[in-house]
C-alpha cells in the first residue's frame, strides 16, 4: 500500500476530501521528522514510537578501492510498534495462516 492508497482509503472511510487528508498526513510526517531531528521521540499510544537508534562507530570497507573506511557513530530513525499493534497483527496473521492451511488441505 502506497501513500496515495492510504489517502484514498481514509477519504473513502471518512468522507473527507483527499486533499485535506494528504495535507494532514504530510504535516504528520513533517512533525515526526522535525521531532526526531531535534532528538525528541514521538509516541502514538496504541500504534508505536518513532525513535532514534544509535549506531556505534565501526570500520567499513570501500570495495572498489579496497581500503578501510572509518564510519563514525551516528543515529538513525526507527519505528517501534506498540504491544497492542504487534498483537493485533500477530492475531490476524495467525488467522490467515490457519485459512491457508485449511485451504491447502481442502485442495488435496
């Protein structure tokens, strides 16, 4: 599912114009980026957290020149899903797996 699909789905379910939803979605993304740039995590209860993860300094390798390159420690953005979110996905995939299993048995 792409961003355009998400916007269309929300517009269909809520009756709000797609343009307004796109503006709100873009504003949300911008706020998340700005907060992470400022070093502040974003918590969305029941959904998850947008956080920064620290990557330790390490030695990499430039394959073309075959030389070692020092990569300094740095931070990367990450998403940590909430327990409720993980459980709901796990439950739905369990149902899908059960359906696939029963479907495979019925086809034999």
